[in-house]
């Protein structure tokens, strides 16, 4: 390839999409951080942020090479581009963009995938154990699975995407189901939180949850439409399908909530949006906008039911990673075999469009194999880490709070609030009488606000 084959518009779109996907991991930190209790919010957010740091280094040193540098046995790349050697050359081109633009874009997928797992083990994991797990799982699971799904080379690439012909446009199998299976394994390895099913473990900040969901929704356009790797029709179709399916999933989740609990909740709305985003990820290039509505509303409803399974099956998936990402990713992938339309960019007809069950079978096989592999490696890796450097906090440390124990910090300065409350209480009666302030409120009402 020559320098003339680089398209400036495509390059700009891929780099902008990479930045959008990068934003998703801080968005995930807010989403997860708002869902945990006050004593765990900093640790929960740090688990996402440290993943950015760790996986970035792994990706540059060996990750990109093992994922996209040639093929070895249809399951992994090779070491020919370790350290990104040779990719700074102006002649290093992938499609219509510089290869380094593709490197940057795929890096962001490698970052967010292990970060998703962290929600299953909120409140009870050591920080050192989490870092060790991210390193091991990314090397042993993410890189080979991503290669198997996305390294295409006319039949000589990865076994899932190139040989089996299973479709995963932007990560339903490689990202969401992959992470969800590992999340289930870690939830089993680390066990239940102290007081699970007995003590209230409500989200401490629903506004943070909504902020995180909004950032995820925004960034997901880069996740899905950016995976077209060019600024054209495919990117446009996947962009529209992403929006449509997510909106439909919100409605689907809230309908289930209303029918089962009598109320539509803020947390349900945010979770429904994420479920829709997850489900449309593999199928955004395979369905029409009407098909995206079906995928979204069904994903919202199915995931709303799925999150309650942990109570029946007895595993403590703290933030419903299994119910949303594993189930949502699996459904979204299978939906290609049901709602796929030859009119969409992937050009495959599913069962409901006269295509039979062939594609459905391909999707099912790919997901079953990845789920078993990811679960098995994550389970063994989690056990090894726990027995060596320690992965599960002690019961006393968990009760104290992982923020204080692992980071010597707290998210909110209660001491200052307590001091202000004490100062107000010690004021003379005359000075403490209600007096109107500049904004029309009263000091008495402000005192009540401090108490709240």
C-alpha cells in the first residue's frame, strides 16, 4: 500500500471514534461508582482507571502484535510487531487509515473489556489482586479471543470471524460475553459480600449512575459506528441502529420493571440503556433500524429478568455484569441469526428473513466456546491470585470499607460536614434565628440541609 491510499476523512473518523471509546471507561467508572455504597466508590472507579494504565502498556508491548500481527493457528497473532515496531512508517496502512490509527482504536476496546468485569466483584477485592487479574486475563483471554473474532485474512485469519464466519461487528462476543463469563467466574471465586441478601446495598448516587450511562451511550457511537473503520454508509447504519436499539431497550426494561415492581426506576432506565447498547454491539451492522427496535426492546426485557437470576442461583454479581453484559452480549449475537437482513452492511439473512438457521448456529457455537474458555481461565486465574498474593478482602476490611483499607481515602469529607454542623449547633440562640440569605433561603433551612 502507498501513502496515497490514506483517506483523511476515514482517518479522522477512526481517531475521533478512538477518543469516544476511551471516554467510555471513565463513563463506566461513574456508572459503577454510583451503583456501589459510599465506602467503595473510589475503589470501584480506580479499578476502571488502573485498567486504562495497565492495558495501554500491555497493548503497546505485545497486545497489538498478538492480536493483529499475522495468524498462528487461527487463535493468536505473532511477535512480529512487538513494541509497534515498523508501524511508525508512513507506508504502514490499514485499509484507508494509518495503521497507528487502527492501533489506537483497538486499544480502547482492549481497555474497557477487562474493566467491565470489575462490577461483579465490587466491595471485596484487593487492588493488587485486581491488577494481577487484569494483566493475566488480558494476555490469556482477551488477545486470543479478539484475534479469533476480528483478524480477517480471506480464510487464513481467526477461527471465529474468518473460518466459522460468525459475525461480531463491534464486540458482543469478544467484549461483552467474554467479560461477562469472566465476571461470573470471579463472583464465584471471591464469594458473596458480607451481608449479601440481608443488608441493603443500594446505589449511593443515582445521579452518578445516570452520568455514567450517558457517557457510555455517547461513547458507544465510536464503539459501534467507529468499527466501520471508514466514514461512510456502514458507519451511518450502525450509528442509527445503536441509537434506535438503546432507546427501545430503555422502554423494554422499564415495562418489565413496571409489571414486576410497580415502578419505573432511574437505575432501571440506566441499566436498560446499557443492555440495549450491549445487545446491538454485535448486530449493529447486520440488522435494519426496524430490526434494531426488536433487538433493543427484547434485550431490555430479557436483561431485566436476567439480573434477578443471581439471587436464585446464589452468586453475588454485585453490579449485574452477568445479567447485562453476558446475557445481553449473547442475545445480541444470536439476534444476528434471527433478525439479520441482507439489506444491512453485513449482508446476512437471519431466520426471520428467510436465511434458515445456519448463521444462528455459527453465532451460538462461537459464543459457547468463548464463554467456556473465558470462564475457565478467569476461574483458575482468580484462584491462583487469591492463594498467592490475595484477592478477597478479609471480612473485617470489607466491613470497614475497601476505600479506606486499600487506598486510605474516602469519597466524601464527612468530617468537614460534621464540623460545620457542630459549629452551627454551638451558635447563640439569637444568632441561630432564621435570617433570610441573599438567595432567599434561611439559615435554619440550611442547617436542615446539612443534617440531611
